[in-house]
């Protein structure tokens, strides 16, 4: 993967995390909805067949999102 892809992906993740935090801080979306969004995103990548040329990428995305959920990076847990 090129450095440009890494930078683009990291920027997109940071922007999305910031948006989720802002939506929660402003009480637009409750924590349960934000967790649901992240779980849905992980699920969308979890069922990709092994024959898909990007199956390793999809698996890595699932791991990353699950780590975000476990660590509470996108949702400030009290």
C-alpha cells in the first residue's frame, strides 16, 4: 500500500472519529447509536469471501474497528 493511501485512510478515520465525537457531544446521537454505526461498519467488511482480492484489507478493517470499539476511541465512555 502506498504512503498516499495510508495518509488518506488515516485522515478519513480521524475525520470520522471527530464527527462521531461531535455528534455525541452535542447530543445528536447517543453512544448506543455510535457504537451501532461502528458495529455495522465492521459487519460490512466481515463477510467478504476469501476469494476477494482485498480480503486481507477487509479483515484488517474489521480488526481496526473492533479495536476502536474496545478502546473507546470514538466514543468517550464515562
